[in-house]
C-alpha cells in the first residue's frame, strides 16, 4: 500500500493539450511531485517544451515523444552532476511554449508619432492596425518574457507591455523609412510591407517572428489635413487658369510667376515648388521644340535632356497638375525626337 501510494506521487506522463487557442506559455502542474526517471514527455506540433532547473533553462524539446533519462537530458544531467547516470525521481519545472501563429493582433499609437516631413517639419501622426507573430526561438522568448504566472495568454502578454514595444518599433521604423507625409498619406495600405523588414530584426532579438504587419489607418492632425486640402484646391485652380490649350512658353512663364507669388505670400512650399518645377520642365520642352526637327538621331546630351523632361512631366502628372492624356501626348512628342 505504501509503495503504491509513492508510485502515484511520481509524474510519469507529461503533455499539454491546448484547448484554448490563446495560451502562449503553460506550466505543467506538478503539484510539488517529482518526475520519474524515464517519464514520457509528449510535445505536440506548434509546441516546444522546456525543462527549467531552479529558474534556469536546461533542456529544450521540439515536437515528438521523449523519454526523460540522463541520456536525453544532457544539460540537466550536467547541472545536477549526474555524470554516471541517475535513476531516482527528480524535481524540475516543465514549461510548454506555443509556437503557433497568432493573427489579427491589434496595435495603435496612444500618443502621436512625430514624423520629420521635408516640407512641414515635424508632423504628429496617429496610426493603428494589426499584426501576426509566433515564437521562433522558445528559449530566447522564455528568457525575455517568462514571469511567475503558470499560464500566460496572448492578451496578457500583449497588455504586459508588448504592445508598447510594437508602437515604439513602428515609430522608429517609420522614421528610418524616410517616407514624407504625402507618401505616408497616399501609401498607407502598402506601408506595412515597407516597415515589415525594418521591424523584423527587433522581434528576432526577442525570439519572435513577425509574420505580418498591417497599417490600417494613418490619421493626420486636423490642421494638416486642412492645409493639404487647401493646397490641392490651389493646384486645381492653377491648372484651370493655365489651360493646356495655351502655348507652352506662356504656360511656363505663368507657372514661374505663380511660384514667385506663392513664395512672397508665404504660402505652401509644396505648391510653389510644384508650380516652379512644372514651369522649368515645360520651358525645356519649349527649347527643344524651337530648335526645329532633329536631323538624324538625337545627341547624347539631347537624349539626356529629353528623358529628364519626361521624368519631370511624370512628377507633375503624379502631383495632379497634368492629366494622363496631357502627359501621354507630351511624352509621345518628346520620344519622337530621340
């Protein structure tokens, strides 16, 4: 009877059947019992098991069935001094770490992120979205984030400070990307793909793999939104005043005049620069037009000038000053000179 009681005190089977789908770390409940030498440890797919001796990670087990003997516990055997084998029960903590992918995890900036824009200096932005992650190196992750709780859910882990780390890394990656305010505003949907490789090294240092990162919304301050709308309206008005039916030379002079007026009045630098660049681009086109039809192929210098002009006209089209039709017409005319 005594020996039967003692046998029941030894742990012979160690496994974790995760039915929650939101548990990140789970400690096997040993209830102060010892593990029998030769006990069976079953690690399922999307799990990693760690033997922790007095708070220090000993052996790590991937998916599969493992027999806990001194031969299969080399690090623990060395820590315990079992150089010549050991057959008695032993005490050790067993932690399971989930390596499955956790998706649609929310993130957001509680405080505005300051972005350095070439035209508007520092601009505060708010952003939010979702990300996916999984544990890639269980031992590294456990060392960085293991607490005293026997069960840690993904939500507890995120609320414990990890979300703030995501936001911090997002802010740093956004600054390193060199994106201007206009690019961020226009490319918000693709911004996550740009930032993912910049964020990844920060997560790898914590034993994590960032599987996806989405920026769902970038919110600009109300006064900045108003300024962008006003600049867009001014550009549209400018285009209607000029009219593409006018001679190129007249348009060039008009745009340069408008740029000078905008600068004198202290208006938006973006509007003034767009008008000035458009005037310069059209002026070069006029000079080539006045030189008459080319004799034979264009010289290397002329080719360079033509291609540069096409590039500048493309930028004007992207800024909304030229329509697609107007750009294609002028491009066709310039390419015919090559």
